[in-house]
């Protein structure tokens, strides 16, 4: 059984930093594509927005809204996905989710409804609140 468990969320003052972790267990293809999403309060899964993604080769991509502030990385030995968030802004407040693909797909780099519906594995989310 594949499990993704996020941790590291919390409350932080604007301008501060947080590190989110996503521990993956049971995945038959541990080097699969993975991504970080956030979901603003009041929107369901269809409202999740991809912030950062990392593919099987370790290539990363970022949404413009977080580029230069957030860094995605993966420890393949321990099977942990990270999101280092710096210069946090009020608008970064949201529930953050990690996502993992299966063997051959790479939907976890996209925010389209087509991709969101096809991502097989999600974590339960961790809340990030940025205050002034």
C-alpha cells in the first residue's frame, strides 16, 4: 500500500521559511515523478495548483508564483520529498499536498483537471499559515 505523509507545516511570519517533508512508503517505483500542490481553503481537489515538480531524472520545474523562493528536492535513499519555502508571503497560506505518479506517467507536474484526476497517490496535506 502506497502512503504519502506530509509534515512540516505550521504558522510563520511573512518573510520567514518552512521546510515541508513528504515521506513515501510502499511505492513500487520510488523514482517516479512527484510534485507539491497547494489548495486554498474552500476549494476541492480540482482547485489544487502545482507549485513544484521533480521528474525521474531529478529535473525540477516551478510555478512562476514560487520560482526563486521555493525549492523541491528528493532524498531517493530515504524516499522523502522536500519543499523548502523561503520569503513566505501571506498569499502562500494554504493546505499543501504532495503527489506521486505511477510507473510511466508524470501528471504530478500539472494543474490541469486531466492531470489531477490521474495522479494516483496523494498525501493528506499539511497546513501552512503565513501571518503579518
